């Protein structure tokens, strides 16, 4: 029950933060177009594992390597993130991108978190289904992308089950 409350409070805080960012961007920029922000990118930044397993592990700070490949003509992207903390995880997802304006996309991805080793990564220590809500912002007149997202991995721990939640963000270079 304590874990469920922790997960719900983490998701609530993340949802409110995401809503605040989206609302700020929507009201401070030009009106949205039906076209998603163009560009694939590779980026780096920090990651924070928020939830822990039954042994009190997985709350950690680490690094993320993020890749987005934007499919042209449709609002879909192929994404992959490598989360490196006490343990390592690779999280490939397919996302549906929703344009907020010419520079900003919000998205929801679904995929799998592949965790390696016996030490938990920021998203657990077991292969599990994952959801990835996030936002990408392309800095005008540059090839720079600012990104932020969360990864929610379900049944992510070998000992004790439960969900894992990590939040990451960073800066990328479009290609």
C-alpha cells in the first residue's frame, strides 16, 4: 500500500509538472500546427530513479543516452534510452507525438525496459512493459533539442515486484 501511495504521488507530481510545462509553452508561443516538430536527435542528460524495490534499492541518480528517430509523414517516433545508474537498462519505445506548436511535441510511448545485472537500474532489475510520457522542445534557429520524460516500468523488480519510475531530461543534437 505504501508503494502504491508512493507511485500515485510520484505520478501526480509528474502529471502536474508536465501539465504546467505544456500550459506554459502553449500560452507563450505561437499557435500549434497539425505537423509534429521535425527532426531526429541524439541526446544526453541525467536520470533519477524515484521508486525503490523491497530491499530499498533503485532510488538513484544516473545518466541517460536518448535517441529519437522521427518517422516522416506520420506523428510517430521510434525512441530508445539507455539508463545508466547502479545498474543499466535499455528502453526502446514507439511513441505517438502530439504537436503543441512548431517547436514542441508532447508524446506517449510504449515499449519494454530491458534491465541487466542484479543491481537495479533507475527502472528496475527485470524486463518489463514500460510507458514513456514526455516532451521535446526544439530551440529555434538551432539544431538543439531539450527533452524531458518519465519511464514507468510495470512489475520491474525481481524481489518484491512493483513498478519503477524514473524521470530524465537533457539536451540533444538534431540530425
